């Protein structure tokens, strides 16, 4: 059943009333978008969204109360709207995992990238479906939105429909969007339409045309912020700026029993089950590798084996596939109207890549994205959202230290590795050999609830063998035992610093080396295990910012300033990663 204009307006009023009640109960929230965007969302959910098949993303996540109201009226299992913004209740911005909420949004622009990811995933899976995305002026000011939308245009995602809540205002006043947003969207390859944002009939017909389009669609919905309140067309209407009396009046004015009855028919519609890909993890015998090799090469070798054995991953890179080794012998590039592949060239769009990967992963695919570690900073907001949402995106970061060398300090990460380790729910692996590389890949694929970062070296280095009885699941283990008796000093290292630490330890009788593959996992171990592993004086050695290591270490050999241009091995030694220098530090510690 499709609803006519009169019915859609009644339903829109009902949704608006419920959302306003939620905000009033919380005495916190965003009123303006509720008053001007209810028609847009009502038409989508009432007349166009095939539940469980299509996707909806509210990129303008500050309109969460309106989304919750529409979802509740549509029959989703949403809690009491009066719990909005209260401990244990509905969160202040939409969060993935709530029934009907397809993406965590609120940081503006993120939802746009997620929507592109959903639309792309639908194409890859060969599902006839659409992704609807409601965006605000703020979303379109964020760079990540245009990184994502430009790729959607290049890939001709004709199943993507973006609706712009164009009220020309943001918190600080006049919205600083492009002078001609529609022209920009046309240049990106979108079919552009324009309607009044409160005209349900015009919105309905625009969506009908959009669903038949052979290009992605952008619909400008000309709106008035805070329509119908005393602060109409005033930037102050964005937040909670109305009196309780006016809020109650607006709630009463928009209450519509006929609208509620009409929504009840929507709630009875069947829910199609959402698809979810199952990733098979093949058993692979570790191949023999050279004694001197980079971990990015090891990762590429193992990933190639995984993919050739049928591991169904969608890999991709921000124009650095040859460097990060995520393009394998069985990679098939996805391009416009050719979606039966397994590799995406995202172009130089790190942030858009990460946001798109979130949408693809939320849709059930397993996305692997890659770039240099120093450029993870471009991706942090999306990585954080993946961790918050429990999306098992896999990030491959190569060129992991000052040993990058000649490219200099702009390309030499210092604080990036510690900052990734600070993100809750993100697994960060820095492997030193094929055993650890394979473990990092296997665990990242097995883990369906956390994203993972696999941090890899550009430079080749000596391979130290992991003892056969080592328990890598505990995050850290003794990779080199002291020559005699109980160790009195422990060197803790990761990745390319492991062979350096082992060479140093070999000069002593009572020094052991711990490989810290996953610091987060080690942190979760009991104190008895930590004390057993970290014996005596503990010295951490890692080519990154040293501060976080003082949680466990008595001394740290790290890098607390930017790097220099020069050969990798020369820069490495310049910053103290030298056997003799570190031995002198050990002797000081032992004293």
C-alpha cells in the first residue's frame, strides 16, 4: 500500500510529535531538524523503504530523536522514546545495533561514507536494493562526504539516493556550503533533483524517479530550519532552545491519531531477513620465507594464500596497493557497473575509504583497507566509529616507523601507533615474523565484533622464530629466552625492533626478549602472567612515541620527536636504535 499526500502529512505530523516528546523528556536534543525533516523521512519509510533489503542512513545524526520516532512507528523494536539521552536509554545520536539503525552517525559526514559503502555492498552482492541517506548542510561541508560521493559517482552507484535537508543554516549561522551544491553534485556524476522539503507529494515523486535512475541521485529538499516554531529560520532552532510551553504546544499541534493508525499498517509489513556473509578461514601451512624480509611482504604472501584458498575478503587501498601488498594474484578490480570483483581502488581518499568500509562491513561484507601508517590520521574518525560500532574492518598499515627513510618526517609515523592503541575495542597488531603475521590475519578475520589494525614495516629485517609453545593470544610472549637461569632484565619490543632486541639480549646471560604483538591483549591478562613475562628490569624498545610504554617499563627506547630524511638504517641509528647505545642503557638500568 502506498500512502497519498494527505496520509503522508498526517504520518509526518505523528512522527514529529513523538520526536519532540523525546527531546522534551530529555531537555536535550535538536529541535530544528525534527521540525523540518519529518516529511522527508516519513515518505522514505512509508512509501519506499523495503525493510531488511534497502538501507537507510541518517547522516545528520543530530536528528536521532526523529529517527527513533519513525522507527518505533514503523514497527522496529525501539525502547521508550522518553529514555532518549538518558543512561541506559536511547543514545543522543544513532548507534549501530539498535533495531533499524543501520549506521552509527553524528560526527558529520560519516553517514555519507557509510551510505556509499552500503550501496557498494549491495552492488557487490548483486542485490536489487537501494540505500537512502538524509544529509544536512553540515554533512556536505565535511571533506569525507565528498571523498565518498565522488567515488560513488565514479562507480556509478545508481542505487544510492541522497536527500539534502537544505535549510541554509548551521550552528554558527549561515551554512558555509558550496555556493552551488547542485552543480558540484552534477560534476560528481549524480542525477540532481530539487523539491520543497515539506511537500510530501513532490518528495514521493522524486523518490519514484530516483529509484529508476541510471545514476546515483541527489535530491535537494529546500527546507526551513525549525519550521512552525518561534525561532523559525533562526540558527538557534538547531538545538534545544524552545521553552517547555512552546514544546508542549508543538507536540499537541502535531499529534494526529489518524497518522498513528496509518503508521500501524506500516508496522505490520514483513521484514525481509538481512543477509550476512560468512567468511571461511582456510587452514594454511605457513610458507618458507627469506631470512631477511619486510612484514608488508610477509602480509602480502599470507593474504595471497588466504584469497587463493577462497577467503572472501574485499580488499582495497588509497592508491597504495603496490606498497601495502593488499592486491593479490586473484584480485579483480571493481569498477563502474562491474561489481563482481574483490578489490577496490579508492584513489587518494583515506577518510572516505574508511567510512565506506564501515558501511560495507555493516552490510555483511568483510572489508580490508590499506595505506601508510602515518596517513591513518586521515582515517581516525571512521576508525573510531568502527570500534564504537563493533564493525570488524581490517586496516593494513605499512611504512610503520622512521625506518621509512628518505621520504622524511612527513611520512615517518611517530605518534600514530600509540594513538591507535588508545582507541577502545580496536585490536592493534605489530608482527615481527610470518607466524605473527598469520596470527594477526587469522584473528582479525575470526573476530566479528572488533576492527583490527595490522601494522607492517617497509624495510626488510632479520626473522626471529617464534617458539612453538608460544601463546600469541595473550598479546606478549618470550620470543628469546635468557641464556642461563631466570632473566633479570626483559627487553620488550614489537615488529622490526625484535631482531635488534634479540641481538642485544644475546650479549648477556640473563636478558630475555618479549615480543609484544598485541599490547591491548596483553593489558587484559592477569597480573600473575604479566609479572611472569616481564621479569626484572623492563626496557621497552619501539620506534614510536615512548610515553605509553611506561605503564609496564622502567625505561623506554623510543622516538619523541619528528624524524629526518635519510637512508632508513641511518635514521634508525640516529635515533638511538643501535646495539651499543641500548646496551649502555641496559647497564644503567641493571645498576
